């Protein structure tokens, strides 16, 4: 009676049409709808235990107790569920990130999607994945999309109840993604601050909102037609436009480093040399992600090794949506996590 447990896994996702800017900061309502690809190779497992015996929430990431600041973020997120259900107990949250440290990928998308599903499971909530995505959204916008697999749209909605994600296509048609992890250090400008500054100061920002809506419609049409090249062209164009808004912010900033530009150049060179379709996108950090055909991935990786170190190149196929794990799965996750750490 005194404990309620929920465990879940969610994969990370990479936006092809970016979420960039909020119209409501407190509710995490976006300025534009976005669309992503969920990735199989990178995920977070999270266990939530509501327990009578606890006097405060506690948060452990990869076995390490987290700072007050991180703890507070998790507590505030759990409050959404406590308010919704009337639950009064505190919880212990344990997360294991199966994102290779070398990937340098933001893990907030998989983290809040896994936390939302684990919490809902612990509290026996009967919510659809769409409804659950409205909770996840209030931890991190991009996590709405990690509740689902394949190509996923986050509809900006009209308010908090309908700003939710839904699946578009399970992406089982020769799609892959290569991550060029050029810099794995912590982000210098968090996405939250970067987008807010951009909304407030970039004269290009209204154009971003306008063209993102068009890009979204076009990419959905291209996905429906399984037109890979069109999906890729729209992905690359949309990502570059997002980054153009940071360069036009005042004062200007960029997530790109010299290594990002070198990686971009490598992609341009390799796709020209091999004459294969491969399209870049970047998020609020320096790493470059490349959308390609799964069947071309080995050739592209081999060619990219001429320009980058092997351990900087990671690959993934499309991943599935978030799902509930059993206690035995969790124990297995803990074992494979500690094996992974030992091998690092
Ligand atoms: O939800 P956040 O804070 O992880 O912001 C994500 C912002 C981008 O990664 C740049 C774009 C996106 O849609 O994921």
C-alpha cells in the first residue's frame, strides 16, 4: 500500500521540422508545430516510486544523486501529476540514459517522455499517449514527440489540452540517421534561453513561423508519398532556417562551432562523391545529424571516416514509441548500464 511503482522506456527524437520558440513559457506552448523522427539507438529508462516513507522527491541520473536544481525540475514535473490525481506522496525517480556519452545528444526528449509514462503507470492513470504528451510537454517540448515511434508531429494546438503529439508514419521505409558527434561538452546556451532570445530579438523570427508551417505541410505530403529526397531537402532547409534566426538575434549567437562547419563540409563532400542522398540538420548544440537511407548508411559512414574519427560517428534506425517496462527489465537495464560504464 505504501509504494507505487512505474517503469518506462522512451527513445530520443530528432526534429526534421524544428520546434523553435514558445508562445506561452509556463505551459510550453510552441509558436509552431514540429515533426520528428524517433531514434532506436538512444533511449532513457526511468523508474518512479511514490513512497510514504519519503519526505522529499529524489532524483538519480545514471546512479548519481542530482543537484537541487535538477531535483526541482523533476519535482515540479511530478507536481503536474500530483495536482491531476490528488496523490500526496513524494517520489524517488531513477533514470538511466542509454545515449552513448560520445553522442552528445540532448536527452531531455527521451527523459521527460519516459518520466511521464513511468509516473502515469505508477499512479495507474488511464491516459492515451496523446494525452500523456501534454504532460511530457511541460517538462520539455521535444519530449511530446518521444511518446511515439517513427515520424511524429507535435501539433501546436490552441491551448494546453490540445498541444500534443501524434504519430504520422512508422518510418519503416529505408530511413536511417547518422550522428556526427563533434563536441560532446555541455550545451553553452540552453534551448530554452536560445529560443526565447530569438523570439524576442530576431527580425527574421516572424518569417520562421510562417515558413515552418509551410515546411510542415510539405514534409507531411512528402512522407505520405514516401518521397525520401523531398523529406531530406525540407529537413535540411528547415534546420538551416532555424539557425539563421539565431544569427539574426540581437546580440547574435550560434550553436555552431568550427567543428560543426567541418562536419557539414564533410557531409557535402561525401554526398557529392558518392552521389547519395544525405541531408543535415542541427539542434541547440554543435553536433550534426544526417538523414539518409538506411541502406546507404554503411557507405556514408565509411566515407565520413575520412573526415571524422570513427567514435564520432554513430548510427540509428527509426525507433518505436515509449513503453512500460517490468521490474525484471529494469534490473537488466541496470546491469547493461553498469557494463556499458565499465567499458567506457
Ligand atoms: O524541448 P527542448 O527544450 O529540448 O527544445 C528542442 C529544440 C530543438 O531541439 C532545437 C528543436 C526540436 O524540435 O527538437
